[in-house]
């Protein structure tokens, strides 16, 4: 199954990319520290990206387009934003304000990545359901009992509420 293969490759690729960016910015210790402290975001983002690529591959096999693949870019961007503040270590003249900002918002950026992964996945499942892009005996047919068109609205609303709650519940959030 090329869907599973592509999804697994995407999962491993994003995880590898995250590790390489961390290694370039802070060395081996930075990789270990970030994985230890942010694994609960890093792995769901990578898994969500892999799942989205698998679903995208499935949709493309039916020659349909799917706009929600863009959330994969958001997920990757959120993971990179997590460790971008380390880049400023090498540019001390420009880095003080940027480093501080990115350090404060690292967890928030990663949460946005997780939430966008969930929204993107539900959006893609909605596309599959709406266009009947599954065989009756397939695994996808078994998960199509949910109304994904309605669920994507609910997931989007809850994602926004969670993001606002997370942002406002931190000392640097809304005043």
C-alpha cells in the first residue's frame, strides 16, 4: 500500500527534519533536551503529518484534489519554530528580542501544529467521505460512520478555543 508507505516516510522525514534542525542549532544536547521536553507535541505533529500524507496519497489515487495538505506545512513550520530561537545564539546582535519571543511561544507554536494536524486530518476525511473515495470493504469504509463535514466544524471551533485558552492562560498571553 503506497498510502502507508508514503505516510510512514513523511512521519520519519518530519521527525528527522526536526532532529536535524535542533542538532544544527544546539547540538546533540539540544536534540535530547527538546525531545525530552516537547515529545508530547513533536510525535503527534509528525504522526499527524504522516497520516495526512497517507490520506492525501489515497485521495490522489482517485484523482481528486485536497487543499488541506497545507496543514502539513503549518505542522512543519510549528516544529521548526520550536527550535528557531537557538539560531539566534549565532547572531547575538539581532537575536535577543527574537530569541526571547520564540522561547516564550515555543509550546504555543507546537500546540498550533498539533491542532492544525487534527483539523487537516478531519478535513481530508471529510473530502474522502463527501466524494465517496473509498471501497466498501476498506478500512476507510469502517471509519466513515462519522459525519466528517460536521466534525470538521466542531474540531475547528475547539481548536481555536484551545489555542486561545493556551495563549491566554500563560503569563505572556492576553492581558
